[in-house]
C-alpha cells in the first residue's frame, strides 16, 4: 500500500507548494518572540525611590535637581560593601511640619530613622513606561513581576495540551486558526487591562493559544516535506523566533508605552486568520484519520502547484475501511521506549526553557543599555541555526544535541566565576552559553517531532513541551529572587540543569535519515523500520539501471 512519503517522491518533497507554506508559517515564529520575552521591555524596572509630596513640591518650586531632592528623601544603604541610595526606604521625616526652604542643601540626615515608602515611588523613566511603573510593582511587590511571566507560562501549559489534543483530533490547520483568533482577542484585552489582577488573568488567556498555535504550525510544515528537508524547515522555522527577537528592541525603542507595544506584538495574530485560504490541512494527518478524499484533493493541488503529474498510485494511498487512530496521553507512556523518550524530551524542554529564558531576562537586570545588550545577545542565536544545519546531517541529531547542552552548562559555570572587571571576557563566555542553549532549544523541538508516530505527534510535542512551560514558570522566580542573594547564583543552577540534560540526550535513538514513524511499533521495534527501508531501497535499486543508481541526485533514493 502506498503511503504519503511515496506520494512525496512523485509530487515533490520541497516544491513550490511546500515553499509557499513554509514561508507563510515561518512568520508565526516572529510575534511569539515578543510574547515570550517581551517582559524585558514591558516589565522594565527603572531606577526608583520613595516619593515625598512635600519634597516634590519644593523641587518644582526651587528648581532642585533630582539628586538634591533624593538626598532629602532617600537614605544610603550598604549593598555588597557599596553605599548607594535605597529604593525602598525613606527618612522618617514629615517635611510638611519642618522649616524646609530652597537653601536646605546641607542638612545632615544620617541619624534620622528610616521607614518604608509611604506615598509610593518616583521613577527615572528614561522615556519608557512599563506595567511596573504603572502598577508600582517594586520593593515588597517586586515578586509580582515574576507572576506576569509565570501566568503566561501557565497559559502555555494548559493551552499547549488542549490545542495539541485538538490538533491531533480535529486537524493542524483548524487548531492553528482557532489559536490565532484567541491570540488576537486576548492580546488586545491585555493591552487595555484596567488593573494588575486583570492583567494577569488576560495574560494567562493570551498564553493559552500562543504556544499551541506555534506547535501546530511547526508540525504542519514538517508533515508536508520530504524526510531530508525536515531538519532544514524545522531549524529555519525556529530561527524566525530569533528574527522576531531582533525586531523586539527596535519596536520597544520607538514604542515606549507597554500597552501600545502589546498591540504591535498582537497584530500579526489577527493577520494569520487569512491563512484559512492560504494554508491547507496536513495530508499526512488526513490519511491518519482515514479522510482519503480530502487528502487526495490537497495532493492534487500540491502536484499542480509543483508542476508535476498526479501520482498514478494515488488510489492505493489508504484504506477507507481501516479503523481511525485517535491520540491518547497513555500512548506516550504505555510502552518502554515511548516512556523513556517522553521523560528525556520533557526534561530537555524544562531545562531549555529555564536556561534560555533565564539568560534572556538576565539582560534586563545587569544594567547598561538594555536595547543594545538585548540586540547583541540576540545576534548570537543566528550561528546556532547554521551550526545545526551543518552538523545534524553529517554527525546526526544526538551528539550535537547533547554537546550544545553541555557547552551551555560549562559556559554558565565559567561566567559565574569571572569577576566583573573582566567585562568583555565575561560577555563572550555568556554569549557562548546563549549559543549553546539556543541550539539545544531548537533541536529539542524537531527531535521531538521525529520520535513520535503521526497520530500522536502533535499531542506528544505538546505534552513534552508542558515541561517547557513549567520551566518558564520557574525561571523568573529562580532568576530574580536568587539574584538578590548573589547575582551569579542562578547561573550555577542553569549550568547544573544543562549538564544533566546533555547526559540524558545520549540515551535517545538517532533519527538521521529515518522516516517519520507512523505507529508505536515503529518506535518500539526500530529494527523493523530499518528492514523496511533496506527492502525499499533494494526494490528501487532493482528498478534502475546500475549506472543510474550512482548518479541519481535524490538523497532518498541513493
């Protein structure tokens, strides 16, 4: 019986049809970058200090500088052996009842007791308004900034499972469109949230559709190209996430209000609704659901757009009387190999999210020019894609995957030990760590799709990637709270996690050149797949003259 891979041999493994779909779906990765790490700019915490209305009034009346007025309000505290102005304390003085004049510049306040801020805070905006400054999420309420990112990942967690199931049950395309509609509505609602509680609720709803839609698009494109193109489309699809990261600081620089930045990040999801007319359903999924008639229509359109004849063996593509396969979570853990792969992939998703997201958000707490620092650290991600493309077909998936995790772990350890005065060396090593974890993050996605059968592939990716969402919930608390103890302490945790992930990857099977599995038996008995591939290649070799076998340019045949 003919399968979809046989059809691709005749209709084209990466023709005009697939290239058009690929170009459209790559755009899906760009706005996700803004959703995922937009907190660096939307949740930017500027320099701040306690507000005293009497001092503010005198500053305006007397023309004082901010430094002079802060001196009357903000005490000096010892931070890591350095005296600096407190962000959360003020002198316990009622300036309304004192004889404060415009000449009060030399007052000695060192013996005055201090107290917590009573009238809120003043901010050194530097032209940017974030939800931190709008809702006063500083000092004792600083942990609420972590909640902003955590609730997004809670949405990712629930949404990726739900949409992953729907994608395997009702189709990749319909789930993607449903997610895009939800993203467009929820994203705009986030931008108009009247208070912080509403912001968290809407942010969680926003996350519900973003990741699930992204995964559905990823699975859709990998299922319509030939086996030798899966790795290329998978890596480039994710590389457009890095392209989105390049645009994010540019937009944030010119759009200084976090609400309008949210609108700009959300707008593409509304545009993606036109994909209803531009992107077809996955024929591979339709065949797995015994919807042969619909699959044939799409294959005919594929052949026409690729300018090749319709395959002659299309009628033997599937058996309409076969039982339809439906996805179940138990399929991921019922058998030994599936269970092992699910555990290892889930842990790698968790580690990738914690380390990757932690290193990005770390840029926002190091000081300096956040726009330039963010841009430089993003540029490091692009070599990751080329390293993957260069190595995985020559070496395989497993070794580069494990190495990238280990390199990230070593870099985190070394960065934590480099003193601050060796700034450039510290930056270079940190960038190597960012490069390593970017490679690991990009590889876990397409390796995940290659290790699950078609009927449960979308659910498998979604379930494993829920650990990514748990990692995303943990990452901000891990970074911001531990950095208060020691700025480099989070890096030690990141390094240990990356090392463990790299070791576990070595237990996974190699998937280079192996067709996408169709059933669980293909996972549990990989030797049968190899025998089937060898038999197929022998049959093809017998059909060709001897001198044609060596000159055939199709890597799937040679």
